[in-house]
């Protein structure tokens, strides 16, 4: 992924993609001191840009480091990085991390570095799987509870168990893994939140130990607008047979129907595909984003 053309915004300046390198003693690599965002630009506009930037700053604050820019500067830099790469439909990845200025668990004299990369990423899951619903298996690891990890932060360190779980899923022919919380209730997949449908109402796990995703919040609002009840609750694996449809949501995954969770199967239906379509229209419903004067 490092060998391609393009420009990466790196500590305030554009550098060629292949030259956006770090020192091997970067604190973030040793101790997981990095926070990031995942955004999508549609038709020249980054959907929910301000909310993503706010979450980036909040994640950094939770991990006790300061981003040396304002939120407005970061918003502007995200838009400019898309423009510099001549992209109007792309994924946007801002990341902030502690540098190589000090290497020990304590990190008070490290600097916070920031980069933004953008690239084309049309679909998170295989298009054919999408129609029938993606296949999920059970993850080996559970989400840590909120008193064991900074679960409100989109922190790189929290993705270590996601990568292990997703690798295992793909190796076994699944698309992704579904993670439980520490009490054995359903939490989320390795990169998306989950919804179930029963009797025309949406049911979704209460986000007490994982991100209350921006897509999740958007889909809840779209569903309520459409007159559907949305119930946040505790959902256990043995509840699966009581639901008729299931889908997952996230910036990269958008709204993706689920066809299988382990031994249980779902047939993606009218409500799921209606929300797929409503979300698709919603994220594209705004005019091209204008840059405010500097
Ligand atoms: N959970 C995890 C683990 C994620 O990586 C993501 C993607 N950021 C989400 C949920 C969904 O968050 P969002 O809708 O804000 O992209």
C-alpha cells in the first residue's frame, strides 16, 4: 500500500505517497499511541466531516495527547488532501500519533504528528456477497469493557484484536467476525456496528464498550424518520433466531446486509434494502463542499 502515486498531508505539508515514512522507534508503533478516523467523500463532499474531526480530537484527548491544529484546520486539510489527489469519491484516513522523540511507556516529551491519506475504496465487502448478505463468524476475542480500555476512542491499539479476529474469519471463508462484549452479549463486528430486525423494529446493542458510530447514529435517525422503532438493548447470541433480518453499518461498510452469523442465517429483506438506499441517498444529498476562506 506504500508504493503508489499520490500525496499525503503530513504534519501540515503535502509529501509524495512513497515518501510519507516514519522512524522505526515511533512511540505509536511500540505502545499503540495513535488515534485515527475513517471518512468517506461522496460527490466531492466528506460526509459528516465535522463529526469525524470532533471524534478524532476527543480520541486524542482520551489518550492524553494534543493535536497541534484546530478542528477547522483539520477539516480544511481533509478536503484539500482529496483535492490534491483529484478525488471526489474516496475514503479519507486522518491519523494522529506520538512520534519518536522519546521511547518509553511515559511519553510526555513526544510530539503529536498528524497525517491524512485518501484513496479510492468503493466497496468494503464483495459486491456479490452484498446482495445475499455477508457471512459473519464469532470472533475469538471479546471487546474489553469500558473500565478496562478507552472504548470511546477510535484508538489504533483497540484494533489489534479486530485484526486477529478478521484474519481468522477470512481464512475460514467468512467476510468478518462478530465480537461479544465481556459479559457475552453481542457488541459489534471488527469495523462496524450491528442492527437486527424483528416485527418491523430495529434492535441494536447499547454502545457501552464500543463506538457509537457516526453511521449508526445516522441510520437510527433515518429509521426513525421512516417511522420505525429503534430499540437499544442487550442482545445475546441465543436471541438470533428471534430476528428476521440483520445488517451492519460503518463509514467503510456503509449499510451492508448480513446473511449469516455462524450457524444462523438471515434473508436480507425490504427494510434492510430500504435503509441501504436511504443511507446512500442521504450521504449524497448535499452540494459540493465549499472551502471557507482561510
Ligand atoms: N466499530 C468499529 C470497531 C469501527 O472500526 C467502526 C468504523 N469506524 C465503527 C464501529 C463504525 O463507526 P463509524 O460509523 O463512525 O464509521
